[in-house]
């Protein structure tokens, strides 16, 4: 059983992880700090660098659920998001929403006009 710290926060429920193809950015770090703490090491797929070098390593998982366990490097998150946005646009799914608000008056963050 994976060692769990009761103070750890998880964003993805263990049953979802156990049924998904899980690929971390950095395996050792993900096992210590990421969602992978909820799994045995053998239940985690190849890391991101391996998949970039050999995309076919994930071929049999393409029709299922994939979880990318990113534990640190923000550029990886940004690239992953860009790919997902591009795929959504190509498929004609999803809605663009503004998640950042830059008010005219910086001292009034509640002016959503």
C-alpha cells in the first residue's frame, strides 16, 4: 500500500487514478508529492520525457482516461494546456471563458463591468 501522509492534499480521487493511465512529469517527485502518492510505483505509466521520446508507449491508452501528474515545472503545465486547447478547438468542443479580470480601477477588484 502506498505510504500516505494524512496532511497530503489530493486533487484526483484514488478510484479515478486506479482506472486511468497516469503519467507523471517526474516519477520520483510525483510519488512523494503528487497524485501518484495514492498508487504503487508499478501502477504509474511512463514519465513525460519517455512519452515525448516514444509516443507509441501510450498508444493502447488513447481511448481511455489519462491523468498527467505534474508536480512542479510550470512550462510543462502550460504546454499541456496549449495542446488540450488546440485539440478542443479542432474538435469544436468547449467554451472560451475569461478567468482573469483586469479592472479599470486597480483599487476596486469588484468592478466586473
